[in-house]
């Protein structure tokens, strides 16, 4: 069946704080919906400010601009379809935060009703109680004879299935049983496979209320958080009537031509590739940059990072630089150059041995002894590389992309101010095994400008190494990555205790303890490294809030030693 009213979703890509630009996007989408004969257009949550606005909500000038833009949107409906738009509003409560996270229905140039979000998430990356007062009642409005129930994002995620424990006593969906249409304005972050899980969740809401459901989601990257869009319109039985594409701005209108029930969600690796590229694109675009610099080591992480960047912003905007020392294998130099050539990116090489030796000599002249020279020399190499990469970025007006992955970040296997320098870490929420999956994805479906697999077989097959010492491999210092990845997934993502991890995985007691001990003692590193693009339920990002100066003895029975490899 079709909806009782012809609805459109304006799935736009807002820049946080750019009220004028976001208003223009909404008006353009609104015009497209009106020209297609829509009776109702729906935006995502906080559509004029973008999500998450964070402490911009403390700036009155931003809020004033939002209210002025709301007036423009109201005026647009005088001669067009109704519009439901997400925005902030002043709270009418005597105490608590001064704002509400709201949605207003504009119809025929007037405000037909306003709904205040009832459930405010405060877990993971969300911190809405910091800014908003909670709404306390449902809101249904009549548009063209259709009764529409309004919800905002978390209102539809109230039960225990979201985080394993029911966080809210209120059920915002229950009052809408029997409405003609249920809408949800969202800024729902991406994680792998989440688009498909939303279909099941909102399909259940459709069956429960006996009403079709419109889920309107934001798209685009804002700092470490990526939004996939993938807005959907569902029938009363939960079947799909229409769906918007993943990772693209789009105006979704029901009914659509063609196969309206198809939800085009790529494979895990393909969707991850697309979303990471979107995160890179938007980070550069929204911060005013066009070009990136990447240190190419000839290893898997920098190779995949270069492939993502080349496809995200175009190969002419990517500068790959290899910085060999005296211990760098010739094969790694060759592989770095081959990756650059395969991707058609700019490439240069510069030896660092002379600078490294000079730096180590200067350090040794300032210290009482040289017992730490081995570690010092290793770290100096990484820091010289970081210095040069940042210098090049300064000179050409570019940003450095950090190739570190989640597995390395978890165990602190990186050098502060060395390989960890940069603006953002595209792979920072991808385990090592997931990085290899991305490489295979690129090789099976190369970028459009080349028919050749961009990641050489030699890169895929070589043992991972930081290559800061002779014949060094990662396995010399940390457990095998398949073990690290399994422990990180369960400890970080699933919050499982150490003993359960040992029981249910192939990790030995010693290996699991090593990973978790290193994880707890390297928090100081993660606090000083670039934000990671978030693609899982728990990343080392704004939703990861562990103390640095803390004891973890109660977790292990002993207090683990700090890792001095800063």
C-alpha cells in the first residue's frame, strides 16, 4: 500500500553550526519534494544546526541564527507542502537545561504543533542531558486529514535491545498506536550493519502502531562520527516502501519508481569503505582543506589509508611520502612506491637517518646515560617522520592522515608525536583484520580510474612491522593480531571481563592479560592522538571516557606497569 499522505525525506549533509548553509540544503530539498508532488517533507534531527552541535549550543548567536532560519522554513510552507523540521527551542521549565531538542510541523505558513524529544541519550557519544530538558508528552498533528505521530531518534530506541539494559522508563511509541503515520527525525550514527538493524527496529514499531513509519536520518561526517543516512519508509507490516542510499544526500519520496522495496546496502567491507571515505571527505570539506599527506611505509595500514584517501578526495589531492631509515628494507620502499603508482597519487622519498642520528646524539648529550637509547632511537625515527610529514602539510596547506588502526591504539603500539601525528585516523576504529578486509575489498573492486588492484600482494603477505629496529615484527612485542582483535572486540565493544574472554576465545590467559594491561596503561596515548572515524558500537573516540591517572588493580589483582614507549 502507499502512505496515507505522500511523504518525502530530506536526507541532507549538514555542517555543524553552518545554519545558513544547512537552511539552503533543506530549502533545496523541500523544493525538490514540492515539485515531485509531496504533501509532507521531513528533515533529520537538529537539521538546522547539524548533529552533534555540542557546546555551540551555549552560544546565543548560533541559536538566534537558527530561529531566523526556522522563520524562513515556515514561510516556505505558505505555498507548499507541510514540513516537519528538527531544531532547538527554549525550554519552558523553571529548572534544568535551557533548551529542548524539538521538531515543529509547519503547514500553510503556520506552526501546527511542536514536539520535544522525550528520551535524551547520555551514553557513548551522546550527552544530551548536558544541553536539553526532556519533553514530557507526545505530539500528534493533523496534516491533510492524516494524523501524524512525531518522535525524535532516541524515542524509538528506548528498550533493552539498544544497550543491553533498558535505560528509560518511558515508552514514547505507545501513545501513537492508531495514528495514520509515525515519523522519526534522527541523527543516528553509522556502525557496521546498523542500516539493516534499523529496518527491523522500525518495522516492529510499524506493526505495533498499525501505522506506516518514516525514518529520516542525517548523512555525512561530523568530526569522528559518521552518519549513513539510509532513511526508510515502511508499510504497516514493516515492509519497505522506499529507501534512501547509504552515504549520500538524497530526497526520498514515496511512492518511487522501480523497486521501492530494495534497500541497497553493500557488503560489510564495501559499506565500510564508502563510509570511511565519506568521513575523510567531510572532515576535509568542513574544515576547509583539499589535500592530505600520508606517510607510506609499504605496510598494510598506510596503503589502505592512501587508497581510502585517493578515492575520497581524488588522487591528485593525496601526497604519499616514504621516509626510510638505515634499517628500512628495500622491499618496503618499493612497495610504498608501488602503492602510490597504483593509486596515481603524488609520491616522494626522503632519507631520515642523518636527522635521526643527530637527534639521538643531542638527546644523549642531555641525559646521564644511554640505557634507554634503544627505545629512544626507535621513537626518534617515528618522531622525525611525524615532524617531516607535518612540515610538508604546513607547506602545502594539507592535513596529515594517521594510518594507525584500532588494534594498535588499544595496546598503545604507536609513538606519540610520531606515527600518531595527524588530523584524523580513518582506520582508528578498524581492527587489523578489518584493515586487511578493506585491502581485499579495494583489490576486488579497484577505484574507477584504474583496473589494477591497488594493494600489492607483497603488502598483504608481509609480517606487520613498525620497522623501528633490525628485523623487528609486531609479533615480537604484542600477541598475534587475531588474538589482539578478539580481545579488543570483547573487552572494548562487549565489555566482557577478562576471564570470560579467556574462556570463550583462543587467547591464553597471558595473552589476554597482556592486551588488557597494555590497553589500560596506554590511555594517555589515546587522549593525545587524532580522532578515529567511528564505525563500531564502541570506538576510542568521544564516547570512550576512561581515566588516565588511575589504578586498575581491582580488575587484575595487580597493578599493571605503564608502557614507557611514548
